[in-house]
C-alpha cells in the first residue's frame, strides 16, 4: 500500500514522502496514529492544503520566537545560591531555576527549551542559550551570586 507521510518518521522518510509499506502496517499503525494517509488523489490534495497551513503556522511561530529572542537578549536574571568553601555552590543552578527567575521578570519560558550542557555549579556570569524555535535560539545572561 502506498501512503503519504504527514510527519517525519525515522524509518520511512520525511513528511510529504509517498512510500510503499505493507498493508497491515499502514492500516493498523500509520493511519490510526495519523502519521500517514493512504495515497489516493483526494488525500494527496488534502495533504497539499494541510502542508500550506503548516508552513503558515511555522512562519507565525518563527516570528513570535524572533520577537521573544530580541526581548531575551536584553534580559539578564540573577540567581542567589548558598555557597560553601571556595565559592562552590550547595547544589547547582538548573534549567528550572533559570525558568523561575525569568518568570519573575515576566517572561514565561518552558524549562525544556533552556539548553544547559550541564548544571551550573559555581558563581559567575553565564550566557545560557534558549531554543525558542527550531530556527531561533536566544541567549540570556545569568548571574549566579552568593545568598
């Protein structure tokens, strides 16, 4: 059976590809989970319309993310932490701490969008990247100070 993929699927292909799969896989897995449509002329037209809508929505989200990125570039947040000997932190600054500090400033960011390679474990000034959109990344200055 030929199907049109509605979204990227790792083992089959990218969204919009027309692929040949076994009938049972299409009927029992891909179509019920709305990963694919059966490749009929009507569904091909339907997918093209859906694709136009998805592109418009993607562009709208990108513009919003760019505006938020400009705002975030101007923003810095201060996180005060308890410290021990040699100014080492008790615990660490995580993405949730940064999200909470930004929320106090009036900017709501999901903690999963904050990209920390590893938690911050010492005092200082850090530039933390935030992935707002697949094509838009902003950075925020985070000051970690003594409590």
